[in-house]
């Protein structure tokens, strides 16, 4: 148990390390030139969302007119559109662009794919790692696309269970491989911040198909390979 909690702490410190706070006027990135937040350009979409954020600020008892909050509605609107951009991407089309014919028929595994998503119940983040494996049957896909398919589904409102299955199903559908296995380990801020569960609780979900279900040695090999 001890090594497990150390492992969890290491995972969190890795994530914090890779997302160090930028220097700026506030304690977070409030740079209006942030390119990530400027991906949405439709003024109607931004306007509607901004007004909703203003209503939220009023609803929680804030004063949307005070200095620090003046640009917050638009910032939150842009940020939300970025964090949910997966709705406007087609994961299967994205995968199809990088499919190659290849006789390789051993397991292909990409592990420790960083994952950031938002739970659909509270719209709070959950984040962690995804491990994605498949056994080709005449077709392989560019390795980066396995990480991309995780991202496309993660950038939507999700429950971790469905996210795991959607990744499996998209890969299964496009490559028709001998099997797909997806494991996600994540921390849910709706549990951590709201004090429902312990700070370090990690939720693990898995979705498998084909040989990962029918062949015990294959499943065991996969589970062994994703162990830290
Ligand atoms: Zn939640």
C-alpha cells in the first residue's frame, strides 16, 4: 500500500512539474494573448457563453463588475471552448488519416498518455494517465494518433467509464485489430475538492476487446507492461 501511495504522489508531482505556473499579473495564466484560449473565434458563441459566466458569478455572490473579474467571463468562455474542443473533432476520421498496411502482429502499447478531462456531473477536471494497446491485424496506426484519440474524447464532458470505452471503440472500429485494451487512471477533483473521497484516491477503468478478453496470457502481458 505504501509504494502505491508513493506512486500516486509521484504521478501528481509529475503532472504539477509539467504544468508549472507561468509568471503573470495574477497567480494563474491571465494572459489575454494566450494562444490556447484564442482557438474559438465565433463572436456569437463567445458572447452567449460569456453572459452565462456573468450569471454564474452573480449566482455565487460575486460582483462581475469588480476589477479582477472584468475579463473573466470572456476568459472562461474561451477556456471552456478550448477544453471542450473534442466535440468539434471526429476521432475516427483523425485515426483514418494515419492507417498503414503492416504485417506486424504483436502488441502495440502506448502508456502514460497524459489525460485532462472534465466530469459531466460537476464540470470539474479529472486528470491522469491513459494506457492504450492493440494487436494489429494487417493495419497499424501512427503512434501519436493513439494519444490524439485519447485527447479528442477527453476534451468533452465525460464520465471516465465512457471515455475509456469510446477510445477502445474508435480504435476497434477504424483498425479492426485482433484486440484493443485501454486503461485509465485518474483523479477527480469533484471528489478531491468536495471532500467526498480521500485526497489521493485514484479511479481506474478499463475497456478491452478481442484477444485481450479471450486470451489470459495477452491480458496478463498487457497488465504487466503498464505496471510502473
Ligand atoms: Zn464530478
